[in-house]
């Protein structure tokens, strides 16, 4: 049974992916600082005589930081890790505009330390949680009806969050070329929804994502929902985003991992992350590819608000404010490459279904 290290596996997307990995038959070790993660998700965090709930994950949990090289070395020594799925990152674009060094320190430097530890331990496969923010701002003259982003488009992040993720992608690309790293970067758009079975959901403290914020307003946990910017070059003046169900993201990570395991990895001296080498025919063994993950459908902030009103049957107050720094007007994915390469297909592409799953989880909590 293959064993996967999942830094950041106690967070929103990470926990759903851990559940998908376990369902697919993998053993999982989770490393998380718990800054944005939740210890109660794991059976191993409970007292021996405590009764774990059906929502608990079987993964071994280790509290710690990917910037702690000694801890990483110890994990790779103690566990026969076959691959890494890397979620550990700060993710708020707005915060990155006012505190950029923390994003470069955690997201970029932390990933560098992780890659160094992987190289030392000869662990040569990684799936990286990247972001659509690497593309930056869509040309304001672009046709919004045909503006889905493809992987070959220029990378021009407009905030330190996107830049910090792009730097990691560059590291993966260069390690694949210079060594024998097998790497996939998944550029996903706006994660939404909750586990359809109601086991896991979005639990950010404080919450900053639009759908749960709107649903909190519907629950009366928030006085109003704010729209930041109503003068964007979009049909209704508000930002447009491609929302993707978190369970579909989890499924994509498992499929990306299996794609890496299906690839030949013959290397110099049998080293899967070594000092070059080839597969015997002169071709480099390293592999790096990036894939968009989204539904290809764009929904505005106003669309999300109206969808939430329909799903919940509740009206709530909406306040319009000025733009936030670092927010692109439109981010919509073309995900054909992922669908073709590892046969991934979103199962829950409907915004109303995503919102309903999130609403069911939030009400239960």
C-alpha cells in the first residue's frame, strides 16, 4: 500500500483529499500547523478510549511546519513515503497585498525546504496545490464570453499570493528538468461546496470565501454580505469566478497522483530525485505539467448571492463597497487538459448544488 505525505491535509481542500486518498486505498500521513486546519478530523488525535466519529480520518496526524527541515527529515526517515500532495500555504490574496513577506516565506520558502527534504529522501513525486492566481489580470479588452484561461497563457500574477505560488511552479519545473522530479501543479479556481455526505466542510476562522460568507448571512451569523467592487468590466459589474466543488478537486488530486505513479521513472542509480540521468534512451525522466481545474462556467458575485437566496429561501442584506486590491475581474478555467490527460470530470458542476451542499453542512454545524 502506497503512503502519501499531505502537508496542509487538515484544511478545507486537504481534508477532502485525504478522505479521497483513503477511499482509494492509500495510507496517508498529514503534516499541518493547525493555523487553518482542524485536529478533530483525525482519529489519531483522539484519546484511546474516545469514540471517533464517522467523519474522522484514519490518517496519521503530525503537527508541524514544512519550514521545519529537521521535522521533515524525521518524517521521511520514519515513513516510507512514496509521494507528496502539497497543500500547505497561506491563501488569502488580499492579505498577501499587505503582508507579502509572510506569503513568500511560507508558500515559496516552505516549498523550497520541502523539495530539499524530498530530494534528500529520494521521494520523487509531488502534486502541488497551485492557483488560477498565477495568470493575473485578464485583458480588459478580452471577450468575456470566450475568456477561459488555458495553461499556456502568460503568467503575470497581480498579488504576492499568486506570485508565491508561481515561484513554486518554477521550482517544480526546474527540478524536473535538472533532476528527475515527477511533478504536477493543479491550478484550481474557487473551491466551493462540502462533502456530499456531510462529513467535512469549510471551516475557516475567520471566513473569507464568498459562498460560506453569504450562507452565514442567510443563517443570521453575519449582519450583511459585502460586494467589493461593482464597476468591473463584467455584465453586472461584479467579479466573475469559476466555482468548483471541493469533492471534484479532491478527486482530481487522486487522479493526478495516479497519473504520476503510472509514469516510468527509470533514473541514474535508481534515484527518483537525483542528479540527472535518463530512462536509458537519452530522454530525461523528469516530468512537470500544470493543469487547470474548474467547470468552465463563470458566476458573478451577484449570481452567487441570488443562488444562495434560492437555496436557503432567506433574504439578507447586501452592502456595496469599493474594489479590493489584487482582485482580477474574471477568472474562468479551461480544464480540457486535465480531462484528457487523467480522465477527470467534475461530478458537481452546478453552482446551486455546490451551494446546497455547503448550506447543509453549515446548518448541521
